[in-house]
C-alpha cells in the first residue's frame, strides 16, 4: 500500500493579507491614553537665590490627607467649593486685610493693574488618591482660567481663548498661575 500525500495549501498570500490588515487597523485606530496635568516647570534657581518672604495673608493653604479629606486654611472643605474659594482669595475683590495684597503693575494693553501677591500652597499626603489629587488640581486650574476669561471679557470683550498671543500674555501677567506644590508628606489618618 502506498501512502497518499495530502496536498499543501499555499498560505503565503493569506499571511500577506493578514499583515496588511493588521497594519491598516493599527494606523487608523485611536488608542486611548491617560491624560496628565499640563504644567510647565519653572527653570532651576541659581544657587545664591534667596526666596522672598511671603506674608501669611498671601498664602491659601490646601491640604489633602490620605483619606482624601481636604483642608482650606486649616478648615475642612469640600472640593465643590474649592474653585470659588481660590477665586475669592486670588481676586480679593473687596481688598480685605486677611486676603492677599495687590501690587500695581503697568501691563501692556491693560495699563496699571492690581496684581495679586497671593499664592496657593498645595500639599498632599503620600496616600492621597490620584483621582482626588487630579480633581483638586483641576479646580485650582479652573479658578485661574475663569479669572483670566472674566478679565479678558471685561477688557477686550472676548474670551481668553480667542485672544492673540500678545493679549494673552497681558492677561497672564495680570493673573499669574500662583500654585506652589509642597513635597507630599505622610500625615496619618483624618483629623
């Protein structure tokens, strides 16, 4: 008895088509990626730099503990109030003595404008969840963005995002990003 041979299939064309389909789907597919917080780090300071003294009234402390509880200036606060509290602090619309001082600065397109000396100091615990940390950062950034947009509409009658770069720079000088982030600490449980 003789062995019958099974005819082989030529699969080289099929593998070529499979490769082309895979390449096509990789090129046209969107791959979701996690988003981070867009911040530009300041340049390194010279070794002989002495930081200026900051008065207590010019600092708005935001602390997050490992249980994701938030404190605004040593008072328990809710994240839903953070944006408005930050805007009130940085703007100090009534020039209250317990809120930040303002310095009159000559800014192109705006003239002499009162710029807040306020700084938001953010500190979190090493056990703080990333979600809470991100939400706090988002609220603080939203406060500054809203203040910039309000000033832009007041001075130039259009939203901040529609300004040219020179006018954006003027608004940025009038309302700078004043968020200082301290190194995370181990604070223990909620108090």
